[in-house]
C-alpha cells in the first residue's frame, strides 16, 4: 500500500493561541492515534482470560500463558520502538505513523480469528511492533510543529485523549465478546489511517533532510539521522536517555503490575468484594487521563517540566505506599478509587516523553523518544521475571512491593540528574564525538 507524501507543516509562529495549537489537525490526529494505540495496547490484558479459555487453555494456566503472550507483545514493542524511531528520523515522522498504524490494525483484526495459542503469540508480537510507532513519533512531530511555549498543550491533548482509549477498551469488552473487541480496535485503526493521510510533516525534519551543504545534517560533525547506536556512544547522551527511561518506569510499574494484576493483588491485600482487571484498568486510566491533563496545564503555568514531574512522582509514591499498607478490609469500591488515584499520580508519563523529545537533537529525536517509550513498556518483562524469582520466598504482595522500591528509588535518582527542558529550542542536531575515520560518509548520510 502506497500512501501519499504528507504536506510539510509551516514553521510554527509565536502568536498561535493555546486553543488553536491544541485544535490543529496535526495535534488532533496525533491524539486520536494514541487513543487507538492504547485501546489495542491494553486490550489483550483485559481479554486475556476469556480469549485463552476460548482457545482451550485451562483456567489455572491462563495467567502463565497470558504472561508469555504479554511478553511477546512487549518484545514487539521493544523491537518496534527502535525500528520506527530510527525510520522516523530517516524517512519522516508522518510516514512512520502511517506505516505503524497499518501494521497494528491488521494484526489486531487477525487476533479475532486466532486458531491456537501459537498463532496468538505471533500476532501479539506483530501487534506490539506496530503499536510501538505511535506515541514517541507523535510527540516528536507535535513538538516540532508547535512553538516552544505551547508544546506542552499539544502533548497534554495527545495524552488526555489518548489514555481514554484504555477506558473505551474496558467498556467495549463489557459490552461485547473478545473477538468483537479486537475487530473494533482494528477497524478504528484503519479509519484513523484514512485521517492520517492529511497529517503535515514537521518543518524541522524537512529542513534538515533537504539541506545540502553548510548545514549540520549534511556534515560529518553530526550523528547520522536515526543512528540507534549513537544513543550509546557518548556517556552524557546515554545518561540523558537512561534518566528519561527511569523517570517513566513507575508508570508502567503501576499499570503493568499493580493494575494489570489487580484481580490477584486485591484479595491478597485483604480487599473485600470482587475486583476485575477490566475495572482496575478502567479506573486507573480515568485517573491517568485526569493526571495527564493536570500535569500538562500545571507545567505550562509553572514553565517547568521537572517541577511537575517531581510533584506527581511524590503523590504517586504516596499512593503506592497506601496500596500496600492500607487496603486490609477495604471495599472493592474504595480499592477502585485507589486505582484512580494511582493513575492520577503517574499522569506525568507524557511529560517525561515530552522532556525526552526536548533533550535530543532533530537527527535523533524520534529515535530517542520512540525507543524510550517502548523500553519503558518493556520493563514489565524484567519486573515479571523478578516477580517469578522473588515470589516463592517472599510471597506475591511483598515481592511486588520490593520491585516497587527499586523502581521508585531509581526514578528519584533520575529526576535529580535530569535538567529542565521547558521552552528549549529544538532546532539543533546531536554532535558526533567519534573520530573522523569512524563517522559515516557524508554523501551516504545525505541520501539516507
């Protein structure tokens, strides 16, 4: 399938109002893209039990088989994060969004017709690869289209609308069977693909990619566009990248462990009444949507990313402590309220992705932002392996709590090490610190 080239967005102007910035076609379509992305990303976690039972998996094995399928999806996210990020810096932000949405839409439609667990596993991997291209590239594109003082509004729009996709996924699965839920997600993706044809390309990317001489993009003094290895060739650059990842990991600790396993943790913690995964995800993502809206607006008011992330991190840490120490005898209703508060507390996820986009030059911006988002999501894999190793000795709740301590301490260190990025100009490239003999040929770089 060949898609038409995206028009080039005009350079952002400083007199653009926040309202016009948020409602621009590029921002709106990026927000809808993240909506569909999260619908599909969380859908398997919700339909894990009924879909696996329908495929003949014994009920007492659905958790372990489901973990394998979730891991396959997470590995796909990790692979896709680096793939789409690199292509986003080489070929353009908008074109990558077209390709990724096509891949995950087709894969999710195919999920409705899986004949066995083996095919299911392969399709979750393929869907993960496709889903990886959405958030990081969308934030990169919107960050480059909007003027510096309004970028936060664009990211707020993407995050607030986007996380409601998980809420809709929970609602759809309550109304329809798991196969229909997959078909709805794939159909929404294909519909969105038609809308994306009109999305404008970043003027910053276009300027860098068309410059022939006298510019950084064609010089051996800068890193080749989309060079994944360049993230790890300079300690300072690698430090920026790792700090951004560690800052965001608490979000996926909460979602991937506390919320996704809420139906298992709630009775272990002494919660009274029935708690389902669909309900915990629904309430967590309602809170996450409100948290993303609040963090974006507060960030704009304070002219700071770092301060807002610190405030939200403190609140999220408090809610995690409450989760493990104050739920004995709690009703299922109050437990869902706690899930909402946990979601609100980690509603700084999009702000971290915004910071990462602002940390890196145009030639590595999509690579860094897109891969970081999916490295964070893939940390559910080592957290799951740690849980398997710890649980026989420490039990379920203590093991999950110990993992949380490590995650939160590392995030606190990363926050201390991260510099403020609010209002930073994005018109710069990452410098290449390698010797001239090890740098790519300028002619090859200019045509990549």
